[in-house]
């Protein structure tokens, strides 16, 4: 397979920078997720790699070769679009074979490779059906088989599962990861779904306003976001403002705006400095009682939302509203209006840039 290296990528549309100096390397055989809000630049980067748009500046190299002057059909890159882009008048087999037909591959080889690709996506036996006779998940698999049948060195996926319902989406996530691991192809995919990115990716990059805010292993990015945007975009987060009041024994004490105190690892914090803390809702325990000491605050439940496997509590803590996630366990849910205490570990306080 192949390594893809993007260096200093810039693409402007008038005064808007769709890509503003993007540097990313996608390792050989890696499954890499690009996520961010609409208009953040992730799809622009995908289309630039595919060859559908030209960069204003910067380079895209595949295995060290600059592909700027290589036309789309010669880049050996497969792509699955959000709407699948299947030909409605063609059968499944004809759709999958299309890329081979235009390359003048011999008929016998086409037949063998189509059968191989359909077997890979578990659609053997459906060769004669038309797209309208397939479920959404089956259409997605046909689009994937068509992208893979040409044996590309890189696979690009643009919101490949967005048209599917939640249950089918989860099934297809498992299938997509199985297929990618089986063939070992370098895969770059765009998604708005944060859970999907965490589930599928070896690494992720969060985009905002044409720039990469943070990149790394999903767990590392989730557990240690670098700034408020990254923490708030990838999952939920509570943000607590305060000032460092004391440093002792490798621990920092922070007086929170509005009352309360935090303790957290000192790191490179300085006494008297203002800090912004990100705290994930699932890191917090909630129970009736009184707040005592650091990393414990008293509040009142303003909303208790049941969602099957979990509960979400919204808790008023002074002027702040904090969110708490709790697994649906055997105890009775706490009710709106209840006075509660929230507690968490010092290590779960993450200092982020504003």
C-alpha cells in the first residue's frame, strides 16, 4: 500500500481559506479519520488528494511522488462518495466492473476481480440486482467493492455511512474496519460522527477553519485535548475557569470562578496563572451528599435525561451548569431538583488553551 504526505496545503475560495497550511502524514496501511464542523476543510483535503481540486500551494505526495500533475484516473486512488454514486441502470456486477472496463482490462480478469471484490464485501450472489433492489447497507458495500476492485493504493471515504440508520451504521463500521484490516489499504475518511471516528480510526485529525487543531490516536486526543475547541468538538466537556493558588508536592490547587477548588497535577502551571480546565462528563460521579475538599462541588439537578443504557444529568453548580453521564445501573435514577455532590479524580482535570 502507500504513505500519503500532505505538506503546507493551502486552498482558497476568494477570501475564505478552505485549507490554511495543512501538514499531515497518513501512514502505510493506516485508517485515518478527518473530522470537524462543516466548512472546516476536511472534505477539501480529501478531494485534493483524489485530484478533483488543485491546491493553491503545498504538496501532496504518495510514496514520495508529488501527484499534483497526475490526472485523477491515473492516481490509483479509490473513492467512496457520501451518496454512493451508483449507476441505477447497471447491475451490481456492472457497477463494480465499471472502473475495470474503462481501463480495458480483459473480460476474464474483470469477471474474476468483480467476484473477488463482491466476496470481500459479502455480496456474492447479488451480481444481477440493480441498486434499487438493495438495502442502504448493501448499496454502500457495492460502492466500496467498486472502489476496491481496481486495487488502489489509497482509499478515500467521504461520509460513507451517513445515509444509514444508527443500527446499520454500527454494523457497517465493523464491516468497514474488517475489510480495511484484511486488505491493509491506507484509508482516509471524512466524518461528522465523533463516535464513528473514535471507533474506526488508528489516528484522527480535528479540523477547524482550514487548519488542523489536533491530531493523534483517538484515545489520546479525547483524553488530552489541547484546547477548548478540540475538547468541545470531540465529545462533551465541562469547562471550568480558575486561578492557580498554590503549588506543592507536584500538585496544583485551583480556585474556581464562582466557588470550589480543584487539585490537579502541577505540570508547567505557575502560581497565580489563570487556567481553563476541561472535564469529561463520564469522569464525574454523582450522588446525594455534601461537597468536601478539592474536586467536589455541590449542585442541584435541573434535568435528568434517560437514554436507555445511560443517564445524562444537568446540574446547576452556582452560576455554572455541569453535565454528568452515568451508566444505567441498578439504583433508582436521581430526580430533578435533588441536591447532589459531584466528585472526580485530580488526573481527570485537563488544562486546555482557550
